[in-house]
């Protein structure tokens, strides 16, 4: 078992039970539960996979993870095998739009298998999963359609869609005092805060509350016996009846309670993105966001009990580097060679780095090992554009930004008493100006702006306006030239 696979099994597992006799290939659609579309890929929404699609095998080294890993795989496999049956997208919790399963994405543009269980902050980075496209009128890009839950026709025929509305539009509202007191008595702890979040179907209220101190009646399986638990509650109120589902976090006597990384000691309420009333009770589809994760699942209110069935926990990645794929490297090499075949054919480009000249765009430096030869590229409207080349005597420098203008300078000795300078100005993510000039014995004799000659005074003024340089941090990525 690989380290990545083990991480997937631990972090992206599900506890939703399968319906008896309704394995992935035997379900007729009537008992298929709702499914979540979280990713966006090529104008379509995506059911992001949380497991590898290969069935987990028992590993003697990690036998304790096999049961939950296989159960997680079964749930995902049920969805995968029945993806084409999911035809209705729930929009704004109140409407439906027709959707259609299109395909399955398993490989990134480099042809490598995508690691499952990850939500990416950049649309250029694909997630593994099944893609769905919007059908009918009005025709819209799926990125523009608010909705993350899809269901089958059979499910929708047997379940009533319930209206969801915020409990308050202005400020946070606590749960009723009687509810707080009841929960304090039930769990024997003091509440620190509570929130009324949604009114569902003009009947049910969803909210959360949390307690201070250690939860001593924890039943959670522990790998560290010194670990202490914190307690929060998912709450559903139905008239004078209050239902609770306990959610355990971690408690530290010095730092207090936490449920998710960087939550600041606060239990975040879930987004109830769809709710249904069906033969077995009420089902609330929830999406629980935290700073670095997203959890999907269903809360069910049935037979006087509130239960919560978790589908998957995703790692929500932030501050990701823009991907540069193998095809991008090959394209930059081709453009570089075409720029000066006689000289550049002898240069072996071995590494690349993002240089954050203009944060609204993307600039890439591709170079040989010694950083003596190479080129700078800007990606504009999805296409790589050559900005300037670095030669043995001409080196780059990076001026500070000023008034929304961003600069790259390439300069150095040009033979004998000559000194050559190129200045490239970026704004709004695009190259907007290029300037060049030649100094001989320190004397400037005109220059060129965007390919048109300018006089000496204009050239001096242009150079004087360029801010002082700074030394950026360059993180190099190796190019596999095999």
C-alpha cells in the first residue's frame, strides 16, 4: 500500500451504509441517494472521487483501515456505476435543472493518474471524477449555475423537495434559550455559543451549538490515549421537538476546542444545500466547509432520531501554484527555438519557475542549468507568449511595482563599450509595453518603444521612471528531458 493510498483511506472515507441487496450494479435508481457535484471542469460540474477506483485489497501492514476503506470505495463505486441515472440538479435548494453524465476524468494533462480526494483552488488543475453537463434551456455554463446536489428521477418522484431559506439575513441569531438549556442538560456541559442557520420547508430549523471544556463521555476511537475531545451539536428543531447529533472535535486545556484546522475554536455550521421529505423521513444534504477541507453527507431525521451519514472528506487545497504541464514546456521550447534557431538549438533548457512580476497574470522563466540562457513567457488568454530572452551576458532584474505597473528588465554588456537594456511593462496580467535602448560609453542615443523610435530625452525619461529593483525568491522546477 502506498503512502498516498493510505492517506486517501484515512482522510476520505465514508460511512454511508449500502442498501441490502443493492450493490453498485443492482440498484434500480429508487434507492440511490443524492450525490454531490463539487468540482468545475471544462464548463461542467464534477462528482469528485475520494478514493482510487481500484478496489482496496487487505494489507497486512494496515489491517485496521481496510474495512472503512472498502466501505468508502463501495459508496463511490455505487455512484460511479450509476452516474448516468443522476439527471436532476437541485438549484438554489428549490428548483431542478436537467443534467447529463458526460465522462470520467482520471488523468491529468501529463497522462498521470490524479490523486483522489482533493478540491483544487485553480480551475487549471483537474480533480478525478465524473463530469455532468447542463441540458435544456436556458443554455448556461455549469460554472454559473448554483447547485451541488444531483438526484435520480426515481428519487425525486418519491421525495418532496423542501424550500431552504436563511434563518436571518442581517446578523447571526442564537438558538432559542429553551433549546440551549435542554441540550446543556442532556449533555451535562455548558454551551459557549449557538446559531440558528436555516428554516427548511417552513417547518424545520437547522442550527449548531458548541460546548466549552472537555467532553468526557466521548466514544470516539483513539489512536492517542491522551487525546481529549470537544463537543459540538448539529441541531434540528421540529416544533417543540429538538434533535441533536454530536460532533466530536479535539480539546486542549491551553488552546481550547477545535474541529477543523484553523477554525479558531469555532464549530462552523454546514450548508444545507438540499432537503427532501421521503418515505423514511427527512433528508438534509449538507456540505461542511472548513479552511482546508470539505465534507459531504446526509443528515436523516427518521423514527424520532437525527443521524448523520458522511460521504467523504476532501482536502481543500489553497495557494496552489499554477500548473505548467509537459505540453506547456514543449510549447515554450518550440517558441524559444523558433526565435533564434542558430543560437538556441544549442541551449539545453533544464528548469522553469514562476516569476510573479504581475500577480494578475502568469509569467514563467525557463532556463538552462546555469541560468545564463533562457526566456521569459507570459500566458495571456490561455496562450504562451514570448516576452524576452536571456543570453550569456544579458541578465534579468525585477523592479518594484508602481501604480499598477509591473516590470521585467533584461540588460547587460553588448560587446565593446556598449550596454543593452530591454524593459517590459505588464499591467492587468498582460504585457502592455516593451522598450529597448543601447548605451555606448555610458551615453544614450535614443531608443525604441513598442518598436517605434523615440528620442534621447524620451528614452532617458522612460528609464528614469522604472522603480528600483528587488531580489525575488525563485523556486526552480526541474524539467525531465528524457
